[in-house]
């Protein structure tokens, strides 16, 4: 038998044998009720809350952890987004605004309701630094924040980099940090909202119990000293009240200010003095005193209004 004829017969036999298998495969693809139908593979949605993120800081000579919330349409659009930096309080970390403050849920709800524009939230770990450079200039957190963290976020995520689309907020120690960072760098931030900020008068600093001062403010401002010795150059450079009294007026007017502190909060006196200092210099700002204390119940209740305050600038 010629070889050419033999090859033709083999091909014909192969096609006849494979036809039933091909028919079964077509039936599986077109009939969803067929038994053992393969389950379609659907790609899982990409995470919009990223925790445990790391910035390798050469200024601090260590890694800085941060959490970041991305808006619902982040992975399905090419747009750029405004950014809000949320700073935690003393003893907390980069997870606290999500774990206790429910910042991601609050923002999601506001976006779905049309009350907020899609926005990115950045929540860095500030340790117990008060988010400033310490008096020995060894822990330069403020320098890291300005020179490394903000550029890192802007280059890694699709942010709007103009100052009017960058806002900063925080609670307690983070409220202090947000005020100082915005007062020191008005060209970087369009808005600042301080919640129960650790803003104290000089008299309050001098009168603080030694154990409390030496545990919290001492390592950052002065070391373990007492009385007027606590009023160091570092304190004067970073006191929100002193800055409100002495910073260039035009710089203060560049930023939209929002101050909120509960009437049962031990820090209400300092926040009231900050309000008075800004008012005396005719610096526009929002000042809120609501029923509440120094706790997450109060801060969770404050966050929606803070985000709406920022949104008025983001919306233009």
C-alpha cells in the first residue's frame, strides 16, 4: 500500500475517534447543567486596604510601616486621587485608624453616598515621636515625613500632588503632629484637621506631673527636666499655640484649619487657647466643641465631618 494512502487512512481514523470527545467538550462549554462542568476562574478583586507596607527610610535608618486605603475605583480607572494623611495617637500605630477608627468603612460609605470624592488615606506609624524631629535631632520624623514619605506615596500611588489635594489630620499626639507639619510646611498641605490635639500652653507643660512628662514629651522635647526647663527651643519651635501666635500670617492663611475637641477632654483648654490665638490674628478656621471625651467614640464621630471638610477643597 502506498505510504501516502496509509497516512490518509490514519488521519481519518484519528478524527473519527476524537469526534465524540470533542462533542462532549462542546456540550460542557455550552450546557451549564452538565455534570462536572468546570467552574469559571474569576480573578479576585485587588485589595484596597493595604497594611504592613514599608518605607525604607535612610533618614531614620529603619523601615517605617504604613497602611493605605485606596478608593473603590482605584484599580478600574486611570485617574489620580486626593490624599489624606491620618496620624495616630500616643501608644497606637499605623493600624489604629482602621482597627478602632473604622476609617476605611467611613470613607467607603461617604463615597457611595456621594458625600465624598474618591480619596486615598495614608496612615503611617509615628511611634511616640509626636511626628517631629526630637531635641537631639536623632529621631528626625518630620524630615522623614516631608522628604521621604510624601514623595514615596506620590511616586508609588496615583495621587494628585498639588498641595490643595493633600490634607493632614490626626488625633491627640497625631493632632499635634498634623498641626505642626501643616504650620511648618504650608506649601505641602491645603487643609489640616486636628482632633483632640495634644496642644498645651506653656503653663500646662510646666505643670505636668514628672512621670507623665518624662514618659511622653520628655524624650522628644527636652530629656527628663522639670519646671520652666521644659520650655526648650524644641518645644517653642513645635508648640501649635506658639506657632499660631508667631508663624507668618500669610503662611497660616494658606492652610484651611479645622479644630475639634470634646468638652470632657483634658486637652480642651489647650485647644481653646489655639482657637483664641488663631482668632486674634484673624486666621480663618473652623472650631468645634462637642459632647465627648478623649476616646475612639469621639474620634469616629468626628471623622465624617473632617472628610467632608477636606472634600470641599478636593471638589473645587
